[in-house]
């Protein structure tokens, strides 16, 4: 009996989106320059249906940067209250 699960999982696939929620979302990508060579990249506007931990892990691994998930305090809609922030990319 095989108990290991080696199936590929795509973190960019949304999970359980209703017909009403299948709309076009606007993602906001902000690049802020801290000093001569360092920048901070912020991604907002992702719906809460995404798995942010897995998405963050894959982006960090692919682009060799560091990052974290935070609450977006400026979000007006509760469906989009998370942001991803990266440094070193």
C-alpha cells in the first residue's frame, strides 16, 4: 500500500470559486525602491481563496527572494485582505 502522495499541486489554481465569483480581479504590483539597489515588491488584490503559504513558498523558491504574507489594512473588501511582500528580487 502506497501512503505517499506525490501528485503535483499547482498553487496558482483557485479553490472552490462560485460562478458569481468568477470575475476578473485587478492585481496591484507595487515596486518601492529603498536605496540604490534594494527594492520591496508588494502584491495586493489576490482573493482569499488562494493558499497564500504555498503560493509564497513557490515564489520565494523560484525567484530566490524572501517574503511574507501580511494583512492588508487598506483593503476595503474582506475578500482581498491579504498581501504578499517580497525583498531581494
